[in-house]
């Protein structure tokens, strides 16, 4: 069964699947060639204001998640993004690539939960 997997773009172990970078900013020190992306959907990432407010502070994650989901609900690219993920899942795993160091409290985690609820 195919699934959405969260993968830190800097990890040496990179599973196979359709590779989507879901960060608004390009990961520092990573070349586009090395990233080996199928797609970069920067518009699906949290707004600059929300990203700066969150600042990877674990104590703000719950509130950040709520605010990010509200942004996704009003984001014009969200419906197409979910549809694309669904289509790719029919063939292979989909990898949400992100740059954050914290693997438990980041926007890719919230995005995965959001998308899975809509599949």
C-alpha cells in the first residue's frame, strides 16, 4: 500500500517515491541536482509571517498547526495539491521533503495530517 512519507531533505537515507519539496524556502546548502525533486510546491508552505512567528519553537507548535491549517483552507493551490498527491499515491509513495531539523514539530507533519484527512 502506498503512503505519504515525511523525509528530511538532508537525510542520507532517501526512500523511493514521488519527491515533493513542501518548504516555501529552498533548503540551505542543497543543490537542485542533489535534491532530485519531482516537484517543488513552495506555495503550499506556511506564509512567511507564520513561519517567522513559529520559528521552530516546539511550545508554539499546536497553535502553529491550527494557523497553518487555516492557511491551507484558504490557499488556492491546496485543492490541486491534494488531488496531485492522491493521483501519485495510486502509483507510488509520495515523499514530503522538508528542511527542518525537528522531525516531530514542523509544517510537513501538519501538512501530511491535513492531506491524509482529505484523501
